[in-house]
């Protein structure tokens, strides 16, 4: 069964600290993996996209890693800011019959405190 | 349009009434998704349209839910005989096949 699991479910950190969010998946065949940020009351916005051959990709203070062998990804946030408070959703794209489909994790809810 | 547009942004309805939620995807996007997000929960897949292929309806929770996509563009999600547990934010997303999925701002449905 194609599944995406994220941990932790929620996380509280102090402003300026770093944190790492985890994503494990069992999606096959694998196409790519994305991390989305969803601010409260808004739709998710894409942060990074990684294909099978990519191990690391950065977007400002956000760095995503992918280990296609162990089917794990992480999102590392450096020097967190209050505006980083949001839900972070891991999405794995599955290809079947030539079309693509997204499998979503349930997200990690991050709260950054001053 | 410039982005995925959903309407209405908020909808309050009485239990037992039917509701229709609309999604205008980005022009040219072949794939369209509907998701549901209950308070404090993750995204729940509902239905997926890809071009002219038969839609993937595997996520629809009951036969009270249906969706159509006319002309490969605008989509309408219909919920018949609404129940209180239908209260959620309904999100629509579109993508150009393997491209990034762009989400609308959602429709917040409250069934009272």
C-alpha cells in the first residue's frame, strides 16, 4: 500500500533553533518527493521537489534530503523564525500507467516560540 | 488564471442540505485534485482527475460525495444531504502532470 508517514506529529521550538522533520514512504514506483508548507488558514505552498537521483536540495533556510534506498526524507529548518510556524507536508508522487498521483503525509505541525 | 481559485471561500449550511464547491484550476493544467482537511488533521484525498481519463474516486468517503470536471477545466464537488462530520476545509489543487501541484485557498464548510 502506498503510504507516507511523517514525524513528529507536532513540534515546538524556540526562535533561532534548528529542527528536523522526518518523512518515510512506501510509495512505488517512486517519481519525486515534495515538501509543502501550509500556513494556518491557507493552502499548501511548495518548498522543494526532489527526484530519485537528488540527495539534498536547499531553499533558503530549508534543506531537504532524500535517501531513495531507505525511502526516507527529512526537512531541516535552520535558525527558525516565528514565520516558520506552520504545517509541513511531505508529498510523494507515484507514477502508474503514465500518469502521476500524489500521496500526502498527514504533516508535522511546527510552532516557533519567541 | 494566475492561480487555483476556489469558491465560495466560506460556506455555512444546515444539516441535510446539498452544497456545491467550485474549483477553477490553472489554465492548461491536466490534473486536478480534491482534498479534505478536518480541523487539526492532515490532508485526506478525495478524487483525482487526469485529462480525459476516468477519475480516481477512491477517496470519496460516501456516495453523498461526487465531483465532475467539465471541459477538462472547472470542477465542482457536490455533497448531498450534508452531515456535521462533513465540516472541513475542502482544498483543490491542479498540476501539469508531473509538475508542482498548486493549491487553492480552500473552501471552509461548516455544517450546523
